[in-house]
C-alpha cells in the first residue's frame, strides 16, 4: 500500500536536493516557472530510485539555454527543436523542456511542436496519469490534473485523456503501457487495454528502432512477463513479434503436449532468476532474455503429429535460430545481439543429450568450443529450460547439469578450454610439412583441432608426428 506521508517526505527531499534548488532558483530569478515532471515525481511518491531529472518550464529554448549556461558545466541542445535543453548541473544530468501542446500528423509520427504556457496543458498530453504529475519548484506544490496520485495508490495505468486519442497521437504509448506495467507492477485499466486491442494496426507507422527500444526496456524490467502477457492478449505483439503469440499451439483431445507459450514465459522468468543469482550486480542481460523468450519459436513450423498421439518438433532449434535472426533484423537489433540470440537458440537443446548419458571428454570440449563466449549464458538458458513438474525428472536434469559444469571446470583447469586450439599454429604446420600458405594449411589446422578436441593436450612433438602421419595418409 502506498504510504502518502512517506511519499510527500520523499518529494520534499527531492525538491531540497542541491541540483534542484540550484536550477529552480535560477529560473525563479529569471521570472519563469519550473516544475519537476513525470518519472521523478512518480518514483519519489512510490519509493523507487530517482535517476535523471526532467523539468518543464514556460521559458522558451533560447531562454532555457541562457539561464542554465552560468550554472552548468556542460549544455546540449540536440532536442532544441522539440523544446528540450540538456545540461550538467553539480555533476547531475538534467533536461529542461518548454511546456508543450504538440500533436502528431498521424502518418510519419513526427510531432508538430507547439510550445505552451500552461503546466496543466503540458501534463495532460503525457502518456499515463501516473506520469502526468509535476512538482512546482521552488514552491514545492504538487500538480496532478488527471488523478495520478489516485492511480498510483490503486496501482492502475490509464491515460489522462481518452486512450483512443492518446494512442492515436503516438501508438508507441501502447508499448509503454506494457513496459510500465512490468516496471511498476501495475494493472492496465480495462478501457486502456480495449483501446490497445482496437489500435494494434497503428503501430505500423512507428519506426522499428522505437519499437525495439521499448521491447528492450520491457525485457530489462524486473518482471517482463506481465508486459508480454498484455501485448499478447491485446494482439499488439503479433504486429512486431508474431512468433511469440504463435507459440499458443492448439491442443486437441488426441495429441497432448505442453503449452509452449506458457513454457516460454516460465523459462524467461527462471532465466532472470538465475541471471540475478549468478550476477547480482550486473545490468539486465537483454540478449539472454530474448533467447529465453524466443528459444522455442521454431516449434510451430516443425510440429508434427505422430501415430499414437505423439508430437515432435524435430530441428526446431535450428529453425528457431533462423526465425529469431530474421525477426531481430527487422527490429533493427545490432549484429552482436542477433548473433548471440541465434547461437543460444541453436544450442539450447545440446545439453539434453548429456542428460541421457555421460559425455566423453571430447564431447564436453566440443560443447565448450561451440558455445564459445556464450557458455555462461548457455548454462543459464539450459537450466531455465527445465520446467517439468516431475520433481524426480527435474532433480535428475539439475544433477546432470551440475555434473557437466563441474567437468567443464575440471577440464578448463587442465587444458585451458577457454582457448581451445591446435598445439601447432599455421606457421609451424607449414614448417613441418614443408609447404607454403594455402588450402592445405587450413585442412591440417582443422585436423589438429579435432585431435585436440578428442584427446586433449598431447604435446607439440606428438602433434607434429600425428600431422606427418595424416599428411602421408592423404598422399
């Protein structure tokens, strides 16, 4: 339950912070209004950490720049066309924006900027009531024209105006509803959800980069599953990531199998829990979370009903990796993220062969070699992929993975597994065989790598002898 007394105290502390006092006094001295707006006010009221400070004012951009320059160590005006000036004041980054009453053209999503003079008008054009509050400074007066405090207490997300109008102005706000639902743990008001469901097609006018940005922020939240459910239930996710809602495979009375959609959400949650337990101070691992969400997206395309009531998904790992790479490319993800996610999906089934029977040292080396730099992520994903309710089976799989991790550690200590390579490099191969650069050197290198993977470290002399035997055999 939101304790308003504590919230008011936190707001007062925010208003009394040195950077806020410095900026507020400068604007007051210049004869302009100033208010802390949006997220910082919301977060102070509910006790969340407050990060960058956002201010709004009736001053125009030229006036803002003139006022902040003497009190800041740096200024940037990349957002000047939209009324925003950034500055670094007493070591903190702040953004100050002229009151706005902008609207969108409905086609290109480019806002038509209209500067305003009234704080209330600026607030009601914002996305949700909980983000449409302001704290006037230095007066320390809370401004809440849309009932944001009441919605904070109720844990509800709704728009300050008719949601059809708000989302029509900027369809990306529909994705923000999912993100804030996950970040804050809030429910979305029924009329807001209904508006999203009726406007899903309008997301097409939003750039892939903006959609990607909201998806990343959602996945980086504490409980992205809440937001993903909203996106699936309203149909919005089908507009940009249709492979996820497609996981809700039909179940008929004869061919029973797991609900792959619910399984994927569980894997995502378990991967996040493992990620936090192993790396508690690290930033959210979005590529890992993407792989967890998408690891089974190849199943619908590879689903086969077998005689006797069985269901198979042969090669869904390979198919899923291809689908993921293509979808992430459409969303303008960087090549590193695409490669990591696709590789994890492609490898996520490899371990289950180990669970069926102990691997040789050679197989363990290949597992490490194939995972490469993604081995730790693969450990997490594979463990998270166990969602069976059969306690005996779950315990057996957990023990098997404990064993493979222990064996990897033992072999790494013995053989420097992190950098598996032949014991002879290309130059030495050429010297031993008496050949120059060319295709044969690569073939010899690959042969020695197989020897290394199969037998471990055998020593340079033995490697040279094996190389000569291989060379003679192919002549």
